[in-house]
C-alpha cells in the first residue's frame, strides 16, 4: 500500500510495497477486503444505529465516515456539512482525514477527491489505515505490539492445540483450526474441538464463523469458500477478523462472590427462575392466542347473504366483549411481572432477564399491535360487506322488477311483428296497420331507457361480485337479444307497410290521435307505478326528506294527468260516436293500439291506490331515521364526556408519577385509591358499549355529533388501566429498592428532588445530558476529558444496560443506592470464601452440605455440578468455579 497507506514509523505499520499490484492481479483479495472491511465498519456503525452496504459508495459524502471515527474513537469530530454538492462531500472527507492525521497517522497519496469519486483502492486503503490505528495498534503482548503482538497472542493461545501452527496472517488460517482453537481456548463449551478435522477446512471455518457471530457478537467478515479457494488469503482481512477475536476475549469480565450471601443468592435465584418460567409460560400462552386469533380475523371470505354476514358481525362482537378483555388483563399483568423481575434482578446484582427469542415485551407489544390492526381491518371489512350486500339485494330486486315489466311488455311482440295481415287487408285496414306500427315504434323507443337500465344494473351487479350473477347475466342477455330482434322485425315490417301505403288512402285520425296520446300516457302510468313500488335505502333524515319532497311534487302532477286521461277517453268516445253515427264497420276496436280505455282506467286506479302506500312507507322510514338520530345524539353526548375524562385522567396520572409527595407507602395508597376511582367508572364505559351496540344493530355508520368512536374510547380506557397499573408497579419497585438497600425516606426525597429538577420535559426519564448534569450536581467529578467520558459511559452502562438512551427514576435510585453501599466488596467476598475454604483454597460438596440448610445445599450442588474443581480433589470448587456456578460467566 505504498501509494495510499499510512506511513507511520510505529512497528505495527509494516510497509507493503506490492499491495496495490497484488490487488490488481488477484481480485479475490479485493473481494475479501471489501467483505471484511464492510463487516468491521458495520460492527461499529450499528452502535450508532446505521450501517453501510457498499464501502466505496456509502463513504463518499463523508457523513458515515465521520460517524465511524466518532464511534471507534469516542471523540466528537467537527460538525459535518449537510449539503449534497461535491464541495460539501470533500469538506466532510477532509475533516475525517484530518482527524486521522491528528492521531499520529501520516496519510500518503490519500486525498478527499479520490474517496468522494468512489476510488475502491483508495477507500480500502483508508479503512485499513483506520483499522490499524484503532483496532491493532494498541494490542500489546510481552513488549510486542500491533501486528507482532497480535501474532504472538494467537500463538500463545493456540499453542496447546494439535495441528495448529500460527506463523502469519494468511495461509496459517486456511484450515480454520486456528479460529476454532481461539474460541475453544476461551469458551470450550461452544465448540467440540476433538471432532474437528484438518482436511475439512470449510466445516472448520463455517463452524468458527457461525459460533463467533452467534455467541461472541463478532460479525461474519469472511466467507469460508473465499479463504479455501484462494492460494493465499488476504493478510489484512485475516488480521482484521482476528483482531475482533482479540478484543472480544481480552475484555472478559470477572465476577466476585461471598460465602455469607450464598443462602440469599440461592433463594433469590430460585424465586427469579420461577418468575422467569411464569413469564415464559404467560408470554407463550398470550402469543399463541394472538397467533390463533389473527388468522380468524384475517379470514375475509365474503358470504352471499345478509344473514350470514350479520352472524359474522355478531361473532366479532362476542370476541370483543368476551374473549379479548381477559387477554388485555393478561398482557398488563405480563408487563407488571416483567418489570418486577427486572427490579429484583437489579437488586441482586444479576443480569437483566432476557426472555426467549420472540417473547420479549416488545415482541408481545408488536404482536398485540398487529392483532389490533387486523381487528380494525376486519371490522371495517364486515361493515363494508354488509353495505355491499345491502346494495346488492336492492339492485337485484330492482333488476327483477324491471326485467319482469319488460318481459311482460315484450310478450307477443315478435309474433305480432311477424304477421302478414297487410297482404289481404283493405285500404282502410292497411292505413290502420301503418299507423299502428308507428305507434308501436313510439312505444318501442319509450322502452329503450328501460332496457338500458336493465343492462346497467346487471353490469353493476357483476362489478359488485353478486353471487347469482350467472342467472342475472343470462336473463339480461336474453332481454338484449330479444330487443335487437324486435328492432330488426320492426324495421322489416315498416318497409313492407310503406311499400303497400301507396295503394292505400286515408285512415281515421281520431284513432291515431288516441293511440299517440294513450301510449305515452300508458308509459307514464307504468313508470309511475314502477317508481311508487320502487324500494329505497336512506341513512339520514335529509335523505328521507328529499324522497318525501319528490313524492309531494309527483302528487302535484296528478290533476294534470287526470285531465290528460279524460282527454284520451274523450277521443275514444268520439270514435264510438262516429262508428254509431255512420255505421262504420270497425268492429269497435282501435287498429293503432292495444291500449284500451279499461286498461287506462285500471292502471289509473292502481296508481291512485299506490300513492297512499308510498305515503305510509315514507312516514315509517322518517320515524326510523328520527329514532336513529336520537341514538346518534345519545351516544355522542356520552362519548363527548367520557373521551375528555379519560384524557384528563391520563394527564393527572402523568403528573402524579412525577410530582409525588409523602412516603412511598402514602403515594402507593393514594395511587391505589385513584385506581379504584378509575375502576368505578367502568359502568359508564359499559353503558356506552350498550349504546354503541344499539347503533350498530340499527346499521348506523356515521355520527356527526361526536368525533369519538367506540374504538377510540376502548383504546383510551385500556391505556388508562395499563398506565395506572404500571405507575403503581413503579412505586412498589421503589419500595423494594428502598427496603433492600436501607435508603431513608429523606434520601428518597432528595433523589426524587434532584431527578425532577433535571427532568425538564416532565417525561419521567432523563436523557444522557440531563443525567450527566444531575450527577455533577450530586458531586460526581465527570469532566469532558476522555477519562470523564469513560467514567460516564461506565455509569450509563449500569443505569441503561439496554441502551435505550434514557434513565428511569428506578434505575437512578438503584445506581445511587449501589454507589453508597459499603457491603459485599471484593475484599470481603474473597475473605468470606477463604473463611469457608481455609488454607486449601477450595470448597468440597460435603462442606456445602454441612454449612448450608439442606434444601439450599442441594440446589447449590445442582448448580455447581457442571463445573470441575482442582484435579487433586474431585468434587470440589475453587474460587472462580464457585463464583461462576452461582452467578454465571456473564457476571465474572
């Protein structure tokens, strides 16, 4: 890397003159370095909540490069430029390069322009420089450092292992046994080294890489195939990977224990393990219920009938009323148990409880959120399906009515149009036939709208996926085909009559006028009857009032229609008079139309009968809509009171949790009384549920009198119950901490006053800067120098082990009580062990049975069984084995 590697004089920076040439000749090296350097960068960037995908692209703007340097150095760099222009990117990269140079690294031929341009070789060289400086330089083993120190460490750790001979950072690692030996040396339980074979490098490498990633938090930086398939693996990639193992193993912690705490530790261990088992079972049961419930809610198979869909809605209401509320209580209890367990573990200086994979509180909350999301979607789907089926039933009935009317009208029309009566008719008869045909064409045109309406309704039924669409389509197609045939037959008959018309003379104009006036009047009556019998669906008072107004307008036209009816009947009477007067051989029938005065009078009487029925139907619907409006107002009045009440109670609980006064027992008593007052409010919620059920049963889908829905009220009520229960649990945990640590009430008040003073936003938690200021105010010497930052980082790891970025009051008092405690020091623990062990420096199982109560002695022996003592005394434990058996290796 002679043209862009750092040229330090330190012995860990060995110049490699042929690095660039080798990279160009062997692409496998570049591939290995890309993967390794990317993984190494991501292992640090993930601490800042980000990562990179393409090493030469993602560092081009300099932002993630500066972030990487801040993470691995623990120092703050200059503020980056946020612009997108090239000059901004170059500025950011220069800031990063200047920071590297400030650490004593001399950069040769590495410029910001090459990094911004995405030069692969320059980017890899720069990352290698960072790895050397921050991951390898500080390695020191027996007066050797950097590369030589790391190599010596590997040789010392792998010396006892067969077939392992580490001489370099390339071919010595190809068979994978070196990686496996390092892991086995420090964590023998993770790898069965005796089953490994030197002639199976792929298995060895994959085993080491998978175990390191799963158990040691070392990301997989290389592929086994790349190492085996390369004559000489890339030295820098191997060195980077091995340095991760060095840092992972060199920072192992050591735990201390004391013999005078054995009984208490065992009892707490047994109780905590039972709590863990209870949590796991409750979490498993709740997740299983959610897993079984979600598919039921996701089943969106529609039903064909309104009754079936209403049954689905009723089943959903039963789920909401009967099945879900107990699970809400279980979820709340699960969170309370989890918080109590974590508090007890902290008080026992034990690691935080980590539930099984997929059973974290966050996992349960996520699953619960998915359940409520699916539940909301299922309810919306049910209501939409009911609306759709209601609309389909209405359209299907309307289709049947119109089709029946049309089929009744077309009955016999084809036979009539196929008649050839004009061939033997007299002149007057031909004239009559022609006029009659003209009247039929007028009638045919008047029916065109009905045919189009039938086709439109059938199309809408198809679009809405009506279950009986095949029969509807068949009937519609038959009507359309018949209509087309009627048109063709009508045209053919007209042509025949027009050919014969030249031989015919005049016809009685009275019959023609009668036919022309009777046909549209008859169509009007048929349309009026159809409209008066048409079903209607409304949802508001305004809609029914609109229908009522239209009906009143229709009734206002009846006098004019009656005049038209009398006029038409007058024409018929005039024809009869002429026939009687002049003895015309007309047989008393009108050749132009089949509409008789009796038919007109019959339909007119039917129309007059339908009008009051329509009045009654509209009146009944108007009363139903008034009832629905009362239900809306009743629900809205209650919801507008309950919704703000819940919000107010939530705010009051938030203030109580921050501004508590008196002793913790007084606060707990006050909170429980507050909880009781909230529970006593439940009947009003139930009453609102009853009103909501009445609204749903009445198929009311909107309510302009309130912005609150029942779902909003339910969610707010559940959050209120959960919040008061959680607040009570926090006070109970504070009491546990106070009693366990011997903290006085005055100290608790002082801790609360300091905490509240720096809790500027009254959120109940402190951010890192607020917590730091609080510690300084209490006398802690935490400066802005590296030593002060390191001390603050140590304290944050205690109060915020999950790295959530906030410090709760419970964690704060745990820390303060832990800092002020003067028992269980390392010297006391060692002294206690020596008292029991004596000069022999170990404890036998028999001594444990003699010194401890029988049940706790057996439990302790069962915990210590996997650990072996000195070879000379089988069945005994030295100090480290004894500590490991009681507390586990993660505490050591």
